């Protein structure tokens, strides 16, 4: 049975009745679930029953689609708008929550076997979608990698439509003899296997299957999936956001659809949904060992949280304030990178630049600063960072620079920080250089 998919970039709305005891629906109340990629999951409720809960961690409900569902979040209806009608207390309001699981009631002790996540951009990263018919469906994972307490698999799923004898109507060949032989062989096969039914593949989709071996709570699984989407954002140099998520609950008979709150700006969504080409990506599936990259990433991702968040929430637009903040952030990270490279204090900015971008990025930075003075690149970066970060510091460079200068400098420093990360993930110098050439205008 096909699983109903709920796209994270679309708006969804459901009416239903909800209660807090998995074994008893007394105190149930009507409410509307609203999901949007900008606001996440919101419960618009009206509570008049005195037996309805004021506080709980989960709600169970029946939707107007006929589906059972489980709402996960810290619900506190004590801050509702209160009105009285014929001495009946009525609580109304909107309450955000974290996760919506479809089709079953799941108590607080429910554990997760695995999660299947589809990401926008991951499909093209793995295989050119314009040539997806060239790829054969596989029952076995295309990739498996694992750490001490987790396993990640890349799997594919296909949808088919029954075609039967209609297959001969959609096959053509300029060689009429070859076509006649095909039709003859097909008819012979049908006669030999009269009970066989043939299906035509409609699509083939890739999913990332995440299994946590030691911690099977849904919230932790979702947090880890968000980290992994951050990695893909960095590899693709664009926001990579969830498309759909299916969850296999322990003891359940099949996977269930799931939505979780994940507030995203419209510009970020537009950028995430923009067309990309497999062969024009900074890196793609064919060029790297994704198993090693994923394993390395989950070991060090916490150290690069600010970088992955930047990529995940990229809008393609910069205000002057954001451009200033980028330079301060990435210049500070260059200092840390220089320490890890055992560089001298005097090259705390230029050491990482020369290590990862001497031929591509250093000349571009020097060209920007050459418009203002003849100082060494390291001194210019240091002076600019200090002018931006410290109140009362004379604004010598800042008075001369335009917003485009700030944006370009921030971009180049960001690419150096990213290059250091890519090196730690296992990419070669050549792969990092190709990445730089494709992400720098």
C-alpha cells in the first residue's frame, strides 16, 4: 500500500477531534491542525469540556480524512483566551507543536525503528533526473554506512502502473523487423506465463534511511536527520530541505507519514526548489565516497553547526548587517582553523587562505582590498574585522567599502571555512578546488 506523502514545502490543513489519553477519548475537543513551511505545526483549538487536558505532552485524534494521528509537543492550554457562555468555560487559541504522526496512536513509550527522508536536491545529487529511466530499481540499499550507534542507507523506491498488453503500444522502433520480433517475443512470454502481470515504472525516488541503534526517540532521530540535511546543503551549496518523511514505529506494521515543525523563509524555499544539474553541482554522488563523508560528518557536525545553519537557511540575499556579521563570523573561524593547522599567530587569517585557496581565493581578496590600500591581506582582514566588531574603533576601511565588497569578502571567507570542513570530511585537494570554482561567481 502506497504511503500518503506530505510535502514539507506545501501547506496542509486538517480538522479533527483530539484528546490526551491514548486509551480513553473523554474530554475530546475540536481543533484544526495547520501546517506551513513558515510557521510549522499549529493547533487552532476550542475547548469547552472541563475534562479536557490543560497540559500534556501528546494528543491523539481523528482527522476529517478518517485518519488517526498523534500530536507530539509540550501542550499547555493554560494561556488560552477564556470566555464564558452560560457558565461554560471556553478556551480558544493557537498552540504550536513539534511533530504530527499519521495513521496510528503512539504513546510516549513508542520507539522508532528507522526514518526514511527524501530531501529536495538529493534526487539530482544522486542521479540526473532527466535520465532516471537509465537507472534500474534496486531492492538492496545503494549505500550503507554506520557508526557506533547509527546506520545510514540510501534506498530507492519505485511506483508502478499496470500496463499489461498495453506495453506493445508504448514501444516503438524504426527497425520494423526488430519491433515485430519484440512484439512476437512479448506475446510468446504472455502465453508461457498467462498469470504474469507487467507494470510500467512511473518514477524512482531516493530516500535516506536513518536508524539509531541506541536512542530510538523520534525527536533525536529528527535532530540527526536535520544535521544530515545540513551536510547536503554544504555539498550542494544551496539550502536542502525535507521533501517528505516516513517513520517506522517499533511494533507497527508499516511506515507512517510524518510532519515536523521546521520554520523556513520563503526565499530559502525558493532557493531550495530552484533547478540544479547533476553535472554542474560542486560535487555529486559519483565524485565522492558519500559513506565516508556521512560518517565523518556525524562525528564533527556539532563543531560546524553555525556553518551548516548558514547553508540551510541561505536566502540568496544579504542586508548590510548580515554581510558585516558574515565577515566577523568567518574571520573568527579562520583563527580557529589556523590553530588546527598549527599555523603561526601572524598568519591567523592568511594561513588557512593559503592552505585552501592560494590560487583561487587569495587573488580575489587581494583585488578587493587593493582598491583601498597596499597593506598585507592579513592586516586588511584583521583591521576590517576589528572595525566591524569593536565600538569606538576608527572606521577607516568601512568608510570606503560598499555592500558588494562586504558580501564578496564574506563569501570568500566562508568558502575557505567550508574547504577546511570538506578536507576533514575526506575530499581531496582536487575535489575541493573544483568545489571552489563552482561556488565562486
